[in-house]
C-alpha cells in the first residue's frame, strides 16, 4: 500500500500534496479501547512530492505515528538541493506535526559545489562539510529552507586551494547556499595565504564565491606553509578578499589591503595594495610608492608585484616601467636635496626573488634607464645604463615582455652575474671647457656602488673633441721637426677612471689616442685628461680601476699638492691648489703626419703621382728583359722567383691610393695614410714582409721610402726537363714539385722632392739573388714510348732520382736621369750547376723490361742554368752609345746523356701469353668505353646510337683478335720413348741415332733439328743446340707454355743413379 506524510493528506486530490510519499508499505494500526490509535509503517520506499528542486534517495524507511504526529526514520540517504548542495548520511528523521513538516539529522555530510554528473565524487569541485546538524523546514507550498550547524569543512577537487576551518554553519534554499566559516586559513598554493574569521562561501546555480573582510593575507614565497618563518613577500592586513571558483577548476581572486614587506631585507615598503590572481600567478599593483633598496638605493614610481611557480620554484617578480631611481648618498630619504650620486629616469625591467623547493633563495634582476649625476657641481652625465645581477648558482631566464611562450624576448642572466654597464654615455666636465674640451666626453661605463655611498666608475671607448692652444707636437716620422700651434681634433679609444665621493667631491683621470692637427700638419699620440674637485676640504683617494685590459690608478691626497696622473704609458705629475679644484689635459707622444689635401701636401701629392708613373714604367721595362724569361729545369723566370715585379708594383699601389677611394677618409689622404695602405696592399704581397722604412724631412722638402732585406725563404717549382727529354720519348705522368731555397738581397730607395726642384729619384742600390735546390728521393710515374715506366722506385734494391742545382747573380738599374738608353743591367756571379739523374724502370703489359735493378737505364742532365756572354757590336766605338761590345746574360746549356738504355731492348722474358693478355685487355677497355654515357647519344636519321657506330670492342674482337689463332696445333717432327736425361738436364740419349734434318709437314721440306724444341714429358720444354748420333745437347727455356704441361714440381725427385730414365719426348717446331 502507499502513504503520504505531509500537507494535503486530508483531501482526495494529489495536486496539493507536499511531503513524503511512501510506497510498498507494510502497515500496522493499533486501536485502543478509548478510540485512540497508533500505527507503524515498515519496509517502505520513499520519495518527495510537492517539493520542487529537492530530491531524496533513501533506504531502510520506517514510520510511526498517531492522530497528531508522524515520524519517519530514514536510513542511508541522499538529498539533492537543486544541484547547489548534496546532503547525505546514515540516519534522517522526517516529521509531521502541528508545527509543520521538517527533516532533521545529526552527523550529516554535505557537498556544496559543482557535481560533474558522475557517480564518483572524485571529480566534485567545492566545499565538503562533515559532522553537521541538519534541519530542513518545508512550508505547505513546497518551499523550504535548510540549516547546517556545528560542522567541519574542507575544499575538494582543486589541489592548489586548501582550507583549514572551524565553527561552520550554512543555510540555504532551492536557489542558493551560504556557508559561514568561523576561524579559517585558506591557502593558494605557491602564491598566497589568507587567514582570519568569517569566511563566506556562497553557491548559486552558476557560481561559487568565497569572501571575507578584515582578514590577514600573505602573498609570496612561503605561502604553502603555516609558519611565517620562511615568508618572503607581502604581508597584508585589513584585507578585503574575494575568490570566484569556476566549473572548469580555474579560479580568480583579489585582495586589497595595507601591505608591508616580509623577508626582503634589501628594501623597505609600506602602502596600500590591490592584488589579483588566479591558479597560475598573483599580481599586485604598487602605485606611487617609494622602495628603499638600501641606504644608498631608492626606487620611486609604479610597480607590479607577482608571485608564480615555475619548474618547482616559487618566484616573486617585481616589474617596473617608467620608474625613477637614485643610487648614492641620500637614497634613504625622500628629500632629493641631500642626494649625491647617480639618478636614473625611465627605469624599466624586472627583478626576481626565487625559492626552489628545498633550495636556497636567490635574487636576480635586469634593469635599464637613463642616467644622470645628482649633486656633483660642474659634472654632468647622460645616456643609458643597464644593471644585471644573478646571485644564484645557475643561469636564470627573465622573460622581459611577460610572454612565456615567446622566447625571442628572453633575457638570460648567467650565474654569478653582477654588472652595471652604460652605452652611449656623455660625460660633461664644465671646468674642462675653458681648457680645451669641446662638447662632452662620449663613453661606455661600468659602475660600482660602494657600501658607503661612493661610486667608482670605469669608462671605456672614450671619445671627445678638444682644442688645446700653444701645444708643441714632435714627429716620429723620420726626422720631422716639431710644430707649435693649436692642437684641434678628437680623442678616440680612451679610458677614464672616475671616483665620486658621497659628499659631492670627485676625481677622475684617463687617457686616449689623439687624432688632431697642428697648423698644416696632422698629429696623433696620447692625451691625458684629469680633474679634481675638493670643495675646500681634504680628499684622499687610492683606487685602482680595471677597464677591460687597462688599469687606471688614482692616488690623491690633498695634504700633498702634487699627484701623479697614470696614463698607462707614463706617470705625469700634476700640481693643484688643495683648497681649490684642478682640471686639464696632458699631451704626450704626439707624432706628425702630412695631409696630402692642403698646403705643402698638395706639392707632395704631385710628386707622388710622378713617382707612381715612373715606377710603373720601370716595371714595364723589366718585362722585356732576360729576368722575365723562364729558366731551364725550373720553368720559372728570375722575376717569378725573387719577385722583382712585385717590388716595383709599389708605383701601382701609390697610384691606387691617390686616384681611387681606398682611404677611409677619402677627402683627407695623408702620408701616414699612404704608408698604412702600402703596408696592407703592397708589403703584404712581397716574399719578405719586412724592411720597409719611411722618412719625412720637411726641412729639405723630402719624403724618402726605403726597402732593404736579406732574408732566406723557400718556394716551389715544378720540374721541367725540356725538349731533349721529350724527344727521347720520356713523358712524365705527373708533376714533381721541388723546393727551392731563395736568398734575395734587396736594397732600394725612392726620394720624393717637392721643394724648388720637384721630382723623384729611384736608386736600386743592390738586387742580388741566389737560389739552390737539392733532391735525392725523386720518384715519378712516366712513359717511355709504349713502355710504362717510373723515374726511380721505392722498391728495395732500386734507385731513386736526384737533382742538384744552384745559381746566383745581380741586377742593376741606372739612376733616373731622363736617359732612355740606360736600362736594366745584369751580372752572373754563379752561372749555376745542374745535375739531374733519372733512373728508368720500364715494363710492358706488367712485365718488367731490363732486369738489373742496380744498373737501370738512366737519363743524365748536366750543365748550367745561366751564362754571361760578351759580343762585339761596334769595334770602332763610334756608335750612339760609344760601346764596342755588349755583355748580356742568356740561358745556359744543358746536355743530356743516357746509360744502359740497351737493356730496354731485351724482351726475352716477354712470352706469347703476355701478348694474349694485352689483346684481351684492349678488348676489355673497349667494352668499358662502349658503356660511357656519351655513347648513348642518338645519331639522326639512322636509328642508331654513337655506341652502335663506334663499337670498338666487337670490331676488334671479330676482325682482329678472332682471326689470330693463338692456339694452333703443335707441329711435331718426331717422337720417342725410353730416353735417358742426365741430372743436369743438358743432354738426352735415345736408343737410336737422330737425323740432322726432319721433314716439315707445313712446308713439305726438310728443316734442321738444331734450333727446334723438344718437350720432355713431366720435365719441361728445351731447345736443341747440337746433335751427335743418338745424343742431343739441350737447354731449358722459360716459356709460358710450361704452364700447360703436367710437370713435376720437383724434377730432382725423378733422378735415379744420376739420370732420369724412361723419358718420353717429342721434337717439334717453335710454337705453342
């Protein structure tokens, strides 16, 4: 049977039913004598009716009641409150009385959150309540309210949120649920921790929110632990907190309150913050605040503070844009009047505090900004500076633009990095303007902030414009005279050390290369700059500053009015007034150059033009002389060996410098610029890169270039044996590279005059040369006619080729005096000896020809490379030159001789089989040639390829080789058995006499038996040299036909009693 317990039971209709509907009930009703009654319901199933958005699933249901009250006891149950809350337990009471309808129970569990719709609770996301007291009051119209009291609660379904709580109560209806959590600690893993009283948890159909006011929060590293000892970050009080939990397990939160730094001892901060965060990171906007990094460092402006986790490392990151900073004395106060140090504006970058799990906390930053001095009178600074730091034991990557997926903007800070560097800085020293500084000093800088507020700066790549009056520049170029005047120009590649004291005093000194002019001359050298500001108080400085590879030392004590300026190359004493200030320049090591664009340089340039043209003509004259002719054996000319033309190419290079844009400053060519150009483009091409000197002599209006060298060097030449060897039929298959040792003695000078008689003189003071080569292990591939050969051999017992040669001489050129008849003159001090020995080892088809390796065929070349001759040209001496004879140099005579070449005619060990193998090899080559790709080329009109038409292999094999019968039958003359051969194999004795002649079946005529061949069975082939009755005298021959016999390897084994008996023999004609 069924039952309704609730409202509407008194009417027959069911539409007004509100309550518990029981089915399959076992009913028992007990009626007393007085008409009262009680009833029991057992083994029922239950469901709710008339109560929308409340669903019951239950077991073990029983009920009892009377005329006024009904109580239903429910066993294991689940109540679903419209998806907002799910209540469950093992005992629930449903009652109906005059007060109404209600559920009640103790030790009830509840889940308030997002149910993902699966039977398992493992994917639920929300608040889990345990041990709660439950009441649900149901109105007659089906609406309801419920309360949970004295409960415990925790968050489930999201590992990055943790909750510890007590004193939990909740109330709700069909549309929402509100949970009030008393004392609580909410952890946002890796970024924040919130604790206090009265945390509100609200669940609607679409959202879950947590909120609290006037609580405490911590944002930073250490938020994962309950203890505050490891906290590094922001401690926030009077916090208003709110968190929204989404169905996809993400969340977002905010926290506003008053913050202070915790665990960060390198700067101080107090102020109001607004923080926003999610499951990945938390960010805090710090606006209009001042960060005191230390007593000597201050930051002011807007900052971003964020906390996130990366590779198991908790990271606190401060980001900034457009922040101002100050480094130095006075940073601990907001007042800028007491600032002495470095001011930075438009500071951008980030710094991080990193704490790996179970690791050591570290600090890293990357900051940049615009730099300026504060508080230093007469000293200004501008430019960009970058500061980078990493005290971790590993490299750290800071993502500058906050885009972790884009590594293009990553900044890698290497472990142990601590660098402050500036680029494009300008240092202005007002006091130096009056003594010669034009504008500012441009530089790059590395800055060191000391613990006492002092700043040590090392400046590199210093450049500046200067103008110094009444300066004297002495020349290093030849015997240049000193020039006095205004030194105007620039400083380059300089270094400067700067010490800024924390009270506004400072000192600096440095040095740079000068590029300036004095009157009409250019100058270069060292210029030092120095400055001291004492502000009328004592100043002691003892600093050594390292700038790259340079060391700058500043030693100063105002008790001594003198100090040394260390310019790197020298110490310069400086005197100053201890009660005042000293600024200035020091000039040293100035050398003079000559401009070719103005003044006297124009005249010098004209003479250089003439000199270039003249030297080019001298070089061209050389081309028609003996020096340009190739020498025998060497196959190279003297010019190619000692490089005379290369030396004379000086004229071409001078012309290149003057006429083309070869100088970096094309409008300011100079003598030193020419010298530098010649060193790079002319001197570097000479065999000997040394010996070049320049002298500039303005007093005599001369510029002198000299070159002198006497150094041995080595070069290579390819052996060339000339026409005699080629006519002999000897041809090399490769080159023999021989090392030649050359010693040139070269001394010449060019004198350029631009004064009263402008012009140029070329003096060849000495141009001698000697050369020698010696080789004793020459081995080369060669052909001697049809014979494959080698010159020398590495085989044991064979000889190698050798070469020895040497020659020496000199070249002279008359002084240039416009006389076209005076040309190059040559003399030979050593005509040279040539001794070449070439042992020849030849073979035909792989068979060696000439069998004595100790005395091989040999080619010898002997003679001289050079010879000096004198010829009578005008016996009367009345010719235009007044000469009766002419002396000249010509190539020497080389004689060729041979030895043992007759051995190349001995082919006795070259047999028929060798010829056969040669022919077969030729056919094989022709077949390979037939397969070349070019042989596949089609021939128009005839439908054949080039290989079809040129089928050498088939043609040679069919028409030549196929018609030669290499295997003709043996022509036998007579045969016999039972003969005896002596042990020495020199005689054969038969049982009957031999004839002196036998009938030749080929010609049908008699032929002499002497000279014919006899084959002895099992022994070999012999030639008959004499016949005497029944005795033949024989000699063994080395014939490849022996390979076809069934020979006994050890013929001596056939000997018995000094003879070989029972020998079968055949006498036959010479052949196979």
